[in-house]
C-alpha cells in the first residue's frame, strides 16, 4: 500500500516500511542489512544488490522515504550534510559559474571558496532576499543558483519561486538546503527547485546521534546523474545510520511542531528584553521576510537567532545558561545554543561574517522539547546576569 495520498504526518511514520516491507516476518521496522556484498544466483544476470556502496536495502528504504516526502523522483543518503552538498555540486563542470546565498552555512562557504574554485568553477555570493541582485548576478556560464531559506544563521528568507523563475529563464538549476524547514514545513520541489538538500543530522534525525545528509532530485534525469556521482564518490550512509535516521523521521511531526511552538514564544519573549538588540525568526510579523515565508511554508521552524551588545555580554549570557547544550549543530530534542562566529561560521573570515551580520554578539538557538517555561526562565536569568556585564563596562 502506498502512502502517496496521505498527509505528511502519516507519511513520516509509514513510508519507509511501505517502501521496504519484510514479507517474511511482517516486521514494522525496516531491517538493518549489515552486509557489504550480496550473493548472485545467476552467472549472467545479477540481482538488485551487489555491493552496498552501490545499493543497500536499508539505505534504499530511507532514500525512497525522503524522495516521497519531498515529492521528488530519487532520493540519496550520504555520510554527512556536506557530502550531500558537495556531491550535488559535482553536477557542474569546469568553466561553470554558481550563485550562492550570501547568508549561507559556513561549511558550504568553505567548500565553495576553497575547494570548488580549484576546479575552475567561479562563484558569486548574493543577497537572495533581493531578486534584482540575483538576476544581475547571472552570467552566461551560470549553471546553479544555490538557496538557503531560512538561511543560517540569520534566518533570511528567499522567495523560492522568484529565484526559480530567474533560473529557468537562464537555463540554470536550483539547489535548496531545506534543513531548517524539512519537508514537514516546506516543499521546494513543488515550488520548482531541482535538487533539495538536507543535513539530516539535524531535525530529520533529531537526537544528536548520527551524521547524515540527504538529497532529492525533481526528475529521473538528474537522479541518474546524482546516482552516478554518489556511487563514484562513495560517501554513502551506512545501513545502521540509515535505520536510525528512518526512526528519527517517524517522530519529526510531533517533535518539530512542539519545538516550533516553543520557538515562537521564546522569540516573542526575547523581543521584549531591553538587552536583546535584534531577534531573527521568520514567525515574527516584523521579520522582513515574514510575508514571503508564510506564502511558501506551512510552519516557522524551531531555530531563531538574536544579538546581544558585544562579545563580553554574550560570553556572560552563555556561561549562565543552564538548560541548552552549548554546542555545534541544531535540530535535536535538546535545545542547542550556538555561537556562529566561532562555530558554524568559523570558516568564514571575520570581515565576511560581519558583512553578513554575523557579529560577535550573535547567538543561534535551536529549540528542543524541554518545557518552554523552563527555557524562558533560564534565558531570563542569564540575561539578568549578562546585563550586569553591561553595567561593569559602563
């Protein structure tokens, strides 16, 4: 039985099992096939699986799941979010040009500026909240426009359909990092995007226990090309991690909805605090991208960021927070507080960070499943302690 016509909350739970049913036992969970190779019964004709780099039944169940959830033709599971991103960029060739969101994850920035350029592929970073700037950045050899929306870490919003229209007019592909929204809240392929990417380490997994990346293509032609790249580079997700990710996806609906409700309350609380200079959360009506975000999504997500006056105040605030983990990453059951300048965007030079508004006072909060009142109380007491630092400076 297919889950194609069901609501996404139902698909999250049942798609993997329907994609790879265990007809012998009726197991409700996809089996973990811990096999590197597969016996072939016929000398002339080989079966569907021969070597797990090229295909593994557990991984295939995951890949079929993300393809259905995103509404694409083919899904791919990689060993990390960055391996998914870098593999997708192998669809371009020497002499090509790519356009990339200015406010982009630091690892993507590092790959574009330090690795991709070695293959004679040029790039331009653009403020994608400005469609005119995107259109003006297109060159005769532009082949890909790469989008993050909401972006990391300032939650800027890109008009997906607007960028897709520019790309199609110039025979470009569009890639979109959908990590923050997941297919629960945002369906880029329905909006015309060609390749959707995920750091599945984050919300799709949700438990800070695996590193994984996913990609989905809009059509079979792109799917065949990316399948060749995946098999050639070999940065595939192992069977056990594929199983763990399938289990994480099953609870995405419940997890992300609760975390989103809490994030909205926290964002509103932060806006009321005099020590907080600015709050970035697309669910707030005063967020400059709010109208576009509401049009192209069905939820606001569980990530927000905010700025404090300076690094000393920020340090004091972080040191007095008791509940969130202070760490790299996001999208887990536990709230994670991050300092982009030295964590997610440490690979970006200081002048480039500051140009993008990634100041020494910027913090990113991924809201987990703790009771929101506990989180707000924790933030409030840390702000009180941090405000004492302001008085000391004065």
